């Protein structure tokens, strides 16, 4: 089980061990160029490629990308269909290359809503890359932080029904193994592109002590240099996890 940031201080270095990103601004990138919003998503895939490669080079161990939220189904049907096609095409085209780069791919979220073909591709990609360890890439798709906490709670209650009559036994350590990213440490750094400063129901449990970085750059423009700037900002943060500076200075 990974270290809980509310209970102890995880090992920190200048490069985040786990980076989580909300890739925002695809639509505005396209609209500014008088292109359909979907063109922004297509360019967004190129940014995904750049960032995966840069994270691999920089020694990031876990990269988690928010590709589609539980709320994104409310977008125009045409945009949702294009995004689904893009996921399918990207998986078909990129999984071999990702595997050669030592990337392990996982998809988290409520996948029951996706069509069977996409679900099969996801499963095949996860199986094919399961022994890789250079970079653990997670795509959050039809994901919502509240959904995650609820699904974890349901699983926990099913496996430990005594909690219904002894709720005092419920603590973080009981619930966290059921969260969909239980295999990863909590994110050290969160980046949101596109100028908005909110979490938008992303990893709301896991972001408790994550450093939050917001940039005006639209996702399709984001690249290795922007990532470097975010890492530099991160390296200068004093992560205190609720403690004082003096206590942190005494940490081994
Ligand atoms: C947010 O921008 C972006 C999305 C909802 C989709 C993200 C998808 C990709 C980057 C492409 C596919 C990714 C993978 C992993 C295959 P927005 O549309 O909300 O932009 P806006 O705020 O400017 O409207």
C-alpha cells in the first residue's frame, strides 16, 4: 500500500514521482484558429505523446491523464463520438510504441459506459504492457473522483459487512485499497492547462497534499519546455504536509 499523505510524509525529490494532469484548452485552441473543437482534441493527442516521452526522460514514475470525465458525456454528441474514436485510434496506433518505451498502460474509470470494442482494446493494451515498469501511464476515462470514492466504499462494504454495525472500524487504510488507483502513490504534482484553476472532480481523494500548478497554455501547445517550467516550480515548493517548516527541516 502506498504512503498516505495525511498520515506520514512521503519521500519527495525535485522530480515528481507521480504527475497528474488535466489536459484542458483543446476546444479553445481550435476555436481561436477557426477550427472545429475536435481539431483541438486531435492536436491534444500529439501533446500526450510529447509529455509521455518527456516524463520518461525525466524519471517520472507515474503519469495520470484526465482524458474524459463522468461529466463530459454532456458535451455535443458529435464531440463525444470524436473523442471515443480518438481513444480507439490512439490505442490501436500507439500501444506498440508505448510498450517498446517500457510504458505500462492502465485505464481507470467506469468503463461499462464504453462500447465493447473500446473496452476490448483497453483490456488488450493493459495486458500487453503489464510487465513494463519504466513509466506507469494511467488514462482516466469516464472517471470522477466522487464516483471513485463511492465505488471503493461499495466494494469495501461488500467485503467487510461488519462495518455497517461497527462504523468506527472504518478508516483511510480500510478504504484506500479499493480506490481505482490504489497501485500508485498519491500525485506529487498536479498540472492543469488552459487557465482554469479547479480540480473538476479529478482525483479528489488523492490530491489532498498534492502541489497544484496552473498554466494558461492550452493543452495542444503544451510540451517538454512547459513541463520543465512546472518541474522547476515544483522543486521550489516546500511540502509541509500539515507540519511546520522547522519540522520539515529536521526530516532525514
Ligand atoms: C479538455 O479540453 C479536454 C478533453 C475533455 C479531452 C482530452 C482528450 C485528449 C487530449 C485527446 C485524447 C487523449 C488520449 C489519452 C488518447 P476542452 O475540450 O474542455 O477545452 P476547452 O476548455 O477549451 O473547451
